[in-house]
C-alpha cells in the first residue's frame, strides 16, 4: 500500500478529508442528478444576472434620444424571458434541494456538502430574483414617466389610445417630416433637368 492510498483510506486526501468524514457516497444516480441540476441552476442564475444587467442598460435609454419602439419591444421581450427563466430555475432549485435532502424520486444523496451547495444556490437565486423584481419595477416606472412626458410634449392628453399613443404620434410626426424632406429633394431634383 502506498502512502497516497493510506491517506485516502484514512479520509485526508482529495477524495476524503476531515470535512468529508461521515458523508454519503458521492457516486451513483442521485449524486449524478445533483451535479446535473446544480450545473443547470448555476447556469440559470448566471443568465438571470446577465439579463438583469441587459434590462438595466436598456432601461437607461428610456425617455432619451435612443428610446424607440424597437428598444421597448426588446426590453419587454427580455423581461418576459427572464420571468420564464426564473420560473424554470425555481423548479430546478426545488429538485436540487430534494436531491440533497434525500427526498427525491426514490432517494437522494443526503450529503451535507450537497445540502450546503443547494442552500447556496437557492440563496443566490433568491438574491437574483429580488434584484430582477427591483429592476423591473424601476424600468416600468421609467417607462410610464417617459410615456407621460411624450404625451405632454405632443399634447396627447387623451388616455384612450393606450400607453403607446404618444410614442406612435411622435413616430407619425417623424415619418411625415421624412416624407416632406423626400418631396423637397424630389422637387429640387426635377428643377435641375
């Protein structure tokens, strides 16, 4: 028996260690499922954070010169995708906790390290979800304010047209201006012939 084998047998090497003494076996279907779910949860939480940063960046353009219908549509699409990702991640975290606690479809790991990792991922997810909700509230408030500002600027005080009526009116005015400019150019072009 080598020195390394003796260390591993005693539980002090990379496979064991004093922290791992008395823990369940890290192999088998439950451990494999835990690993798979943990990786998925990590990936989803990272994607949530990326989406939150994108929402924050896009919402900073609301009410400014870069505020367009396309920007708002993209913003709403990302908000909705992030909401669905949150729902999926909640389910993954639930499965992860069940596996770690030994109550998952006929068994689980019951492993202390897995319980700790599941708790950490759950906490990370909760923080991400809370941040998402804060960012969405702020974004929607900014959007309401920019719509109200656009309505005041265009004199569109009638609310029956919905939130986008002020923006649509601004877009119509821009299109009319572009058409007038094209007409002017065509008129100048004919005069030269």
